[in-house]
C-alpha cells in the first residue's frame, strides 16, 4: 500500500493555457497506472523545493493514463505548478476527499452551478453525467465568471451545448458592449433555468461567497437543502484528516469534504470564526 | 386596453396581483418595441416610465469618464427595467439599451405615482413588488463588487 504522505513522481504531459493565469496540465505517472478517482476529489501536487497544494481533478475519470488538473496562478506553489512545462517533474499524493453525487442523482434532474474556476472541479462530474446521459432527467449547467475573456472551457461548453440535451446558461459580472450574452451574477440564472426543484440534485462549485448566494437562491426556488452539494475549500495540508489545518466545524474538509451536502453545513457556512 | 391589462397581469412582476389593481395599473401602460441598439432610457433623463420586459434583452450600462460603456446587468423576458420613477428626483441612473429586438410594456411613472398617492393600497402593493427586486439587485451588486472571481477574490 502506498504511504499517503509520500508523493509519487509524475511527469507533466500536455499543457494547455486556458486563461491568462490558468493552465491545464496532464500528469503522467513515472511508473504504473494512476489510481482511479471520483469526480470532486483532489490531489496534493508538490512542486519540488517550493511546496504542496491541493488541486481538484478536472479531467474525465473514465480516461485513463493521466491525471488532469486545472491550476490558477494565485500563489508561490500554484504559480510554480502553473508555470511547469511538458516534461517537468512534480510529486502527486492522492486522490483524496469526497465525490460529487453523480450516482445517487440518477433519475433526477441535475443542475451544475459553477463560478469562475469552479467549473474545473465540476467538469469530471459533467463528463460522467453526459457519458450516461440516459440515467438523468434534465441536465443544466449555469456558469458565471468575471467577464467574457475569463470564461473557462469555452470551447467545451460550446460543444456540450451542441449536444442539444444539455441546457447551458452563461453570465458574466460585467462586460463591454460587444458582449451579447447575459450580465449579472450566476445565482440570477437559477430562476430562469426552469428545473423541477423537487426532483433535482444541484452541485455547486466556486468562491465560497458565490456558493452561499447560490445555495440561498436554490432553496428560494424550492430545492431541499439535502439535495444541494457544495465543494468547500480550506487550507489542506496532510489531506488525510490528521493535521487539522482544514477543520470546518466538526469536519475536516480534506476527508469529510471537499464535496459536502448543504444541510450539513448551512448553519456554520456564514460563521466568520469557522 | 383589456388585452394590455391581460399582458400586464401575466407578467411575472405582477404575478398574483388583484385584478382590480391590475386594471388601475394598466391604465398607465402602453406597448413598446425597441430595435437593437435603441435606448429605453439614458442616465440623467427624467424617469418617465418603467418597463416590464416581455421579450428580448436589455443591457444596463454605465459610462465612466473617458472610458467605454460597462454593462453591469442585463434584463430579459420577465424582468423589469427602471426603479428611478419611485424616488425623487425621478431620473434614470444608468443607460438602458436594447441588445436585441425587445418588446416591453411601459408604465407611465407620473400616472402611476398619482394613482399610488390616491390609493395607498395600490402604493403598498407596488412597494411590496419593488422591494424584493431592489433587495435582490442590492445582493447582486454586493456579490459583484466583491469581485469573487478576481485573483484575490476568495
């Protein structure tokens, strides 16, 4: 059994620039097969000599061979990883954490709500749902971001939209007059999505404030709190529930999350000290 | 006018409104059609009407000095545009431009204000409908100014 504290060596395969400061990297194990993962889980990526950071998996769980991570340059470690080129080495621990409820959602409508880079951790769940499209009712993706140039996975969303069995609404916080799409925050799209709230599972990922507003908007249209799932983020260190850095009330985000059911966390979500 | 009254009452903003009040409000209403690029209102101009959007899309814009226009919201079918008619000095606080062909019902502001003054039940009914919209816009504005998707937004 692999020691969860020991990073395994991976080589950077293909690198794709998504946005000005966002890169998607394929990571190939130096030896053997990469472990399986579930949508919503994360790996600890180790930039040698710099540090380790938790990054959600953003690729297709069914596609073997490599891990796919979408990384934004926001700090020393994530910046070092985002700047890695094909052939570079890094360490990987994982996968860790809880998964999006794609299995239990079968038979229901599924609403994905993503904000900014939050589309990346949802993408494996979207792949999985679309791969078994017949098991679900309506599938809706609501995506919001800062402005039109910051739309993540734009070509992929255009491809999903062409399938005609996925409803996709996109909005941006602000735009210039050349933009003909929606402007406004992503919770605003919920009322327009037109799903049946009593037969829907919602999966929400984005900045925590955006998720709070979104969960509130989902409950306002009648979605029960136990059918809403959020992907939480805290300062993950050990990733196996030992060190306590990511404590969130009675839970550790690394092992009890990152995907958490809203009814379990609604009372502490807005508590500043937590 | 009966047709207009039906359209007004069918608009989500007036969902569940008593038919009597709907008839009173419809007395201040008229149909509009805005071609793409046409303006429903300009910042600083008298807010003589507010609009119930039936079809199309309207961009709400502000123009910072020396810079291009910034679209900070869009309204589409089922939305309303304009609340400045409620509050003195009754002037538009932004530009409202039709992004695509837009059909709307315009409610004459002075007509409705006078009716609200004369019948406080109507005034209260209008306030109960506008306040949630204004609160929602306030929430949305808070979320926008937090710039949660910015590099340091989290």
